[in-house]
């Protein structure tokens, strides 16, 4: 089953999407579906999700970059 969604995408987002679609030979809507699938998979498989909001952090981008911060900690 499929569903239709109509989006009003601003030029600053649509232009790179169209460029990437042209580079890969895919339709923009197919790339959007791939991006959504990746985003959903990444949020479902996030092992630190249960800790969101559990403590204060002085890192404003922690939610977006926690994997990088953990990687840095592990490498030290």
C-alpha cells in the first residue's frame, strides 16, 4: 500500500535534492523516500534514546552528534 503526500519544499532544499537526483539518475521523490527510510531506521535503532532528557548537557548539538562524541571518548 502506498500513500501520497504533497510537500511545499523551499528552493534551498529542493535544489540540492534535484541535483542529487540528477547525479544518481533517480527521481527526487525516490530520494525523499530513501532519506525518510534512513531517518526512521536511525531513530528506531538509537541505543541512547532511553537517556534523552535524563541529564543536562552543555553540548547544544549532543542529540545530533552523540555518536561522534562517544567515538571521540572511546578513542581517547
